[in-house]
C-alpha cells in the first residue's frame, strides 16, 4: 500500500469515527471559534454595532450540523451567546447579536434574524458545515425570532433563501402572540393579548421540517407562556404538521427551562441527521 493510499484510508477512518461519535452524542474533537463577524453592515450604524455573530464549530468534522442561536432578553436586552450545553456535541453554533427595542423596530429585529440565517446558508460550507443541516433555535425573544423567520417566509426571501430549507426549528419558551414588549411600546398592557402580523401565531402554516415547541412548567412559566405554546402546537398540528412536538419541562421556570431543553434538542438533531426522528 502506498503512502498516499494509507493517508487516504486514515482520513476516511477518522471521518467515519467522527461521524459515529457525533451520532452517539459523544464527539470531543477539535473546535474553532470566530468572533464578532459582521453580517448586516448595510443596515445602518446601529446594525453595524449590534449585528455581529460568533461561530463555534468542529474544525475536523465534515458536513456538521449548525444551530443558529438567538439570545433572549425580551427583544430589548441581551447579547450574542453560544450556550455551553451545545458545545462539544459535534455541532456548529452561531451566536447572533441583533438590534433591540426601542432603538430598533420589531421588524428590524426580525430582519436581523433573517440576515443571520442567510449568512449561515452562505458561509457554513466554507468551514466544513452542511447548508442542508442548518437549524434555528433561541430562548424567549430568541424563540420568538426563530418562529418568525421559519413561519413568515418573506423575511428570508429578501436574502434569496427559502425558509423551507431550514432543517429544524427549536423555539424555547417563545411568545407566539404579539410580543409583550411590542405591545408595551404601543400602550397595550402586558397581559392584554393581541395578534397581528408580527405574531408567529398569525403565520401558522404547514412546514417541511420538524419543530420542537419547548416550554417550562405551566405553573412557573412567564405570562401563561405554556398555554400560548400549547395552542400554537395544536394549530400547527391541525395545519398538517405531523413532526411538531410540545415539551413541558416540569419544575423549570422560564429562565431554567433551557437546561433540559438543550439535551432534547441535541437528541433531535442527531435523529434528523441520522434520518430518523427519535421517539418522544
């Protein structure tokens, strides 16, 4: 066997071992991180300040899945982050910063989210990722942005991306009626429900990708958030979505529910990549 043949065989074996390790959720290879990458520089000075992302990814794994992650903070606070629980799992994770209320409009927040997802479709392959394995997720306000980008296709169409190419969506404790801080800016009380075109529930449709609707304990959640999501889940089911799942994490409130949710999300991503959804 020649040197080149041995090197090729070794490379193939390493890739197979990495693929098996990822499938088992045990991948501990080498990772790289790129920080403060601008993704929306043509949207004004505030966008140039806020619209940056960090990309953490396995540098020795081919065609890895990528999670685009939107932070929480009520659309008025927070900064880009890469959840520790999603690291060292064979995943690429893109932590996205976006413009915030009241300095930005809710439409600008959603536009930033769409621009970041479009960046992922353009750029992950250059780092070894697969554009066919891009997932979108986020907690609270980030879950709201996840829903809007996935459900209302016109946001991604602006950037030449079909939202139906997204491999899976994982909104964590998302507001699905009009966001409470959007209502507050309009003089509407936090507990007064409203449904308009900025509400995910307004855009319910049949999706080609799986979705996990993730909630904390209904007795501990924020502003009846579990009941909102349960209704959203039911309406999505009635619109033909067979691969949509509702999870309630008993004993966890709005702030602590991401911890158990991350494990469920990683299991689902492995299932999707392996060609089968895991049992609930």
